[in-house]
């Protein structure tokens, strides 16, 4: 089944994300995490993609496990910046052979030591979207950035390029993490005004430790509001308290989004089924509305 068909149903959908292990040794642990998350009745589980090597191979393995063994829709991420066009085509063909119908098409970050762009590689995610469409009838998701993508100084350009990407055949968008819902509402208004009409899944990252917050800020350049920073100041030194506060903060963000008419939410659950379960427990009655 295609994820877009699920997203178009008139009900609340919550999806989760896992990431592959760095080496094959860790795969059983990730399978165990997916098995627990599957019990939460997710709309789908997405699997991130690392550049090259075992990580990228394992994305397909994990997505297949989710789909075939757990009977849950899976979304395989695929990046193109660090692979040649030929390598990317092979991955798409492999996903097709495995019966994976849903792909999140991404450019990926550009490795520091690489000359980019070059003729061997796709330069932007929209080129990957077009390539995926040439290989079959996939449901294609793509990324978007409520605070703007870090490489682009001008948010208006970012939205113009996002529209071009969606027009190449993107079925839905998932946002970069954000911690202030007003930023998301403002972004939604601007992209709708720009004529982007596909479903947008807000990406919610439960931050359960001070180190995770630092990593997230480095990775995404996101703004942490004062309310979040107070939580970190007060509870960052106490792992149990920070975990509880981080889960409460993410829950609060989700409740506000749902109260404002958002129907589909993606949780960056980061191979932590206990965190995913705690949030779902907090929402148990709410998601029935
Ligand atoms: C939901 C989500 C999931 C992610 N999953 C992964 C993952 O699994 N693995 C991973 O490595 N990374 C992942 N990332 C990170 C992502 O790969 C990086 O943010 C990357 O830098 C941009 O990828 P993109 O697909 O958004 O690129 P693009 O859409 O190609 O945009 C990249 C930049 O180019 C600009 N641009 C686009 N088109 C044009 C144009 N025609 N002319 C000029 N400029 C243009 C954009 O404004 C932007 O600044 C994810 C990000 C998100 C939000």
C-alpha cells in the first residue's frame, strides 16, 4: 500500500522513524526496536539512509522486515549526493524488487571532502524524484524545512525550490524537526500560498537528553525556544527528569498540532520504542478523536 493513500484517510496518523546500525552487528537491535514500535499501530515506520556501505544496504533490509514480517507500511529513505547515478539506480531497482513502494527522496548532506556537484551525481533531490519515477510506480516523499534549509539564505527561494521539487512528482512532505509550532504554522501558510498542496507531516523530535539537544542543533540549525531552554537548564543534569520533560514537551507540541487541525504527524523516535510508547500513551484518547 502507498503511504499517500493512508495519509488521505480522514483520521489521525502517527508515524515513527528508525535508523540503521553502523555495522551489520547492530541489526538485530534495530529489528527489536521496529518490533516494539509496530505494536503502537503506526501509520508507517520510516528508515533513514546513511551514505554508502552497510548502512545503506541495511535501510532496505529493515524496511523489508517492517513491511513483510510486521505487516506495517515502511518508508525507505534514499539520498543521492554521496553515490553515483548508477549506484542510486541500483538501489531503486533493489527496492522495487523487494516490493518497497514508498521512498523518501533526499539529496543528503554533502561530505566535506567531496567536489560537488559533478556530472556523476544528482545535484538536487528533485532530480532523484524524477529518477525514481522513471523506475516505477512509487509513492514518493521529500523533505522540507520550516526554518529554511541551512544552505539557503533566503526562505522565499527555499519555498520556490520546494514547489519545483513537489511538481516533479512528490506525494507528501515531512518537515525537519522544529520546537516552536508557530514556525510550522507560518511555514504551512507560506507553502500553501505558493501552491504546494500535498500533505505535510510535521516532524517531532522528542529530546530526552542534553547531548541529544546539542546534536540536533548542530544537525538541523533549529531554534530552541526559551520554554525549551528552561527545561534543559532545570532538568538537563538529571537523565530521568530530562527524559520525562522531553516526552512531555513533544506530547504538548503534538496535542497543539492536532488541536489546530493537523492530521498526520511523524515522530523522530530514534530507535527508542520506550519513548515512542510513552508519547502514544499520553495521546491514547486524543488520537481517537
Ligand atoms: C524528513 C527528513 C528526513 C531526512 N532523512 C535523511 C536520511 O535518511 N539520510 C540523510 O543523509 N539525510 C537525511 N536528511 C537530511 C537531508 O539529506 C539534508 O537536509 C540535505 O542537506 C538536503 O536534502 P534535501 O532532500 O532537502 O535537498 P534538496 O531539496 O535538493 O535541497 C537542498 C538545497 O538546495 C536548494 N535547492 C533545491 N533546488 C534548487 C535549485 N533548483 N537551484 C538552486 N538551489 C536549489 C534547496 O533550497 C536547499 O537549500 C533528512 C532531512 C529531513 C527533513
